[in-house]
C-alpha cells in the first residue's frame, strides 16, 4: 500500500476510535468485487450491496464500470466499519488478478457450503 494511503488510513482509524456510533445502529460496511463485461474486476465498498449494484448496473456508480456494463457481483465480505472496509479495499486492489480470483473462489466455496448446511 502506498505511504500516503497508510497515513490517511491511520488518521481515519484514530478518528474512528473517538467517534461514538449511533445508538442501536452497528456500522456494517461491505467490500465487493464486480466482474465487468470485458472480464476486468472492480473493487469497492458500500453500506448497501443491492443499492450499489443497481447503481453500477444503471451506469451511475463509477466511470470505470459505466463503460464496461453489464457487471455482476462476484464476491462480498462484511467489515465492521468504514475505515476497516477502506483498509481492506486498498489491500484487495493491490492484489494481482490471480489472488483476486482465489478470493472469489474461496468466497463461492464458503457460500455453497453454507447453503448445503442449511438444507
């Protein structure tokens, strides 16, 4: 991760420690990976996966995905705060494509195992 991002995230983490969460509302964020029509991956964070995917699908979310539609959600994971989601996003964006593919495969395997366990 670049030095400037490490510093920025450190400052955000310190601020987060002093901030009080809204009462009764845990702050849950998600890291997600989309696959674009050209086969490329897009990584982002959000508080609402369905809303964000709808924005990407309609071309209103990011310049990158706007020209590479349709997109589909490949992977998502929860993070306890915005700061932790941003840290995780920086980590995943720095991964080479093979490592992102492995992360997606592992996520799919966990999802199918959980679905099999439900039955």
